[in-house]
C-alpha cells in the first residue's frame, strides 16, 4: 500500500472521493473471490484519501457505505461487537499498514453508529460509544502527540494520519467525555466484580499516566481516579510510592508486627472497596505464608464465615496461595477471599476436587492454549488454578468476552453458582484429556470426537477456565442442537435441561411461533411467567435454583439487536418495595439502556455483586423464553390484566414491533 503523504488540491480530492465511491459500489456487487480484490482496491484508495486535507471527514461520510458494501467481511473487524479496545494499541504498534488503515476505518464506522447515521447488526450506539471512548483513553498519547518513537518510525507519515483520525473522533465525542466518563465507566464495571480485570487495569494505568502529565481537567471525578490508582499501585503505607516488587519485599522484611498488620488491613480494605487487587497484595500474601500466617485472614478481609473456613481448611488454603497467587495472578486474591466467604468448602466434594486441581497434569494442547493467551511468565497450571479460584469465588464474575456463544458462559456461571463440584469435574476432564463428555437424552456426546464448526478463535479476553472449557462446551452445545433438528420447536426446550442440569424446569414457555417468528399466545405466556415467578402469584415460592432464560436485547431506541441467554437468579422486593427480577447476564457488562425507559441496573436496587436487575414487568417485556417447574403451587390470584397489557405494549413497541401478525392473546 502506498502511503506517501502527497497532498492535492480540492478538486482532486473530490475526484478521489468520487472514485472511491465508485469502487465501493463495485465492492457492493462483487461476489466470491472478486470480493477480496475489490476490498483491496477500496482499502488502497481509502488510504490515499485519508492522507489528504479533509480526507478523514470524507471517509467518515463514506464509512456506512463501506461497511454495507462488505469492506470488513472476512476480517477481524467483521463483527464490531466483538472488537476489543485494548487491541487497538497493539495494532498500531505491530500491525501492517493495511491493518492500521482498516482499523481506522472501523473507528469511523463506529462513530457513524454513535451519531445515528449508520446501523450494524449486533452493536448499539451506546456500545459503539463505549468502545470509542475506551480506545481514545487507551491511546491518549496519540491525542497529545506523544506517540513513542518506535511507532512514529514504523508508521511514518501514516502516523500523522492516525492522529488525525483520533482527533476527528475526539472532536465528535469530546475530551471532557474521555477521562471523566472512562473513570465513571471503570467504577460502574467494577461494581459488577468481573473476574477478568486486565483491560480495566490497563485503563487505570493510562488514566494515571495522563493525569500525572497534567493533561486535562476532569473535575470531581479526580477523587475516583485517585482511589483507583491507589488501589492498584499504592494501597498501603508500605507501597504508597509504588516502589517495585523487590523494594517492597525489602520493606516487608524490616517491618514490625503492628506495621505488617496495618499492611494486611490496608490491602483488604482497598480490595473490597474497589474490586481490584494490587500486585503488592499478592506479594504480601506470599510473604505472610512464609513468615506469619496469622496475617493471611486479615489480608483477605474475611468475616466470621471466612475465618471459620480458613481455620477448618488451613492446609488447602495455604497450598492454594502457594500454587496460584503471584503478581501475574493477583486478581485471584479476591476470588480466594470470596471462595472462603461463600463457605463452599464445607460442601464435602469441593476440598478434594480443589486438591485434585492443584495436582492436575495438563494435556499438551491445554498447556499450549493457556500459554498462547496468558504468556509463559508462569506455568499454565498456575493460571488455570488461579482461574478456578476466581471462578468458584465469583460465579457471577465470568463473562463471554468475544466468544459469540453466550450459552457456554452462562453454563459455567450457573455451575459455579449451583453445582461447583460438577464444574470442577468438567475442568479436570477438559484440562487433562483435552475433551469432555456429556449426555443428551441418554446419548454420550464427547467433544473430542466433534468437529469445531465455529472456526479458529482464541479467547483473548476471557478467564483461564473459559479459555479451556468454552471450545468443548460450544461443540457439545452445537451437537445437541443438531440432534434436535426436525423437531419443529425451539431446541432450547430439550437442550437447556440436558446441558445445564437437572434443576432446570421441564416446563418450557416461548413467546414466539417458531415457524413464523411472530408473537403467539403472548397474553398467556406473560400470565404464565407471573404465576411461576412472581411471589404474589406463585404462592410466595422463592426461586430455588437458577434458571436459564432468553431475552430479546434492544438498544436505547428500543430497536431489536438480537437474542441473548441470561440466568434468572431470584425475585424479590427492593428497598423501595418494587418487585424486581435479579439475573445474570454473561455479556461482560450487565448495565444497559434497552429503550422505552427499560434501564438495566447493576447497583443501587439491592443487587449483589455480578447481578443485574429490572422491575418484574420490564424484564417480562424483554423475555422470550423461560423454563418453569410444574410442581410450583400457584396462588389463586391472577396477575392484573392492566399490567399484562402494559407489558405487551412495551414488547410491541420494541423487539416485537414486526412480530404481531399471529398474536393470539
């Protein structure tokens, strides 16, 4: 690709833009191998236009057409909802110039989605704006002309063009929105206590550097930024100045007992306050393990429940720290604390299963996979064990990452929440033998014998357990779907109980007709949801086991985005006496605006860490599949018809706008 920065006059720029428009039209109608040729032609011309005065605004205007024509088909940018902000930095640092240009064009496409001039299936304007905000924050050095010399030399004149793209994005999103909104966003995500925090730590680091350089005034959110920075780089008096690991170890060796106790309390306070674990915290735990184990409980910030657990299972807990807790796996410290707080070690199979995990020999494919994702600074078994500790401690902290199938992430969470013994069994199978076996209606399904039809995909942004399990679970899930072909009904009726567990209700309700996709007996469907799940209409029967369900995701304009798997966890009154459904959403961020006033909450309405919630009626308006236990005793009260009609209106004015032709209710 030619990237010489040769500027031409306005008439020539217009001619180039017209030529690019014509090339986009050819791409639109191209098929087969010709598509790739025309993609290269459009990309070449776009790179040329990009380097001209007013070239970036011109490409912004053409971005929707390029996307619709298929410029991104067959590339890593084909599904924008799976893009990761943190990978933009590595693209700039190591990507080919063609890749850099394609990435820049994708940013312009996303900006068009943000501003409502373009739509793309699977991603909303809010999601696109979050992505661009994080990209700008993570590349804030580009905004201030402080790109490192290596990048400057490697990109040449194209580096200036990339800076122009970032400045263009900045002019539309606004600088005041970047750092301030990013800090607010970090706090909002941390309130959900995710297991994977590498990207959050990277954002905190960049915010810290930017603020230290005095770039920008972020006002009141500065206090929140300082708390984040402190929790990560200096949570205690002993490491307040971020001295480095070796220097901190030297300080610990010279501290007296009161100082060490103060360090332990400081680490625990910061961890539970923010949800992030400092590398120094991991170092302190390892130091305490070797020198004074009485400090460990204080450093974990345990309540009486956790204290009892650590006293009862000392050998196991100490071995987990020794085997799994390092600076590279520091976030597992929080998982360990939560594991003890759950009291789950008192379930008789769990301790032996964790001992098995500690001594587990990984298969060569599993080791290679974990190394490729988490590096070789620590052995793969360390990363997997740390991931197990985090997952068992935080069942609602797992996310699907860029994996397109949400069912596997939901299943992993559900097993950790409700059947951790079974989850540990699956992990041992997959890690040791590079495969796992499950049954479907009495038929054995072995993942090792199934072809992977999802294509090569490395889960760069998921936890170690998901990295190991999800490929196998996806194959098993897809095979179960294949075995249901021809039954004439939604396959989830049979898959969910077999895939997730015996506790899944055998009664199955779906809001749409499978053959037509239209609403069918919707009034009866909504009434059934009330009589099975609403405490006022099911005899005040609590939800005992988590239940899989399906929702119709909508954007902030209430437009249908896609189907999505969630877990119904509990139904109860919040502090304002509003009946709410509390659920788990595996999409890595449960707080969303689904339009028409349906705002998913993750804190402030009685949510526990990792839960999302909605008022009962609002959740019902987006629910399209649920399971029920036919043994539930219903009350004699029927749900108010007025409320059912309001829910129907919410659905018909959102995801079901074009699904009403055979409505039977």
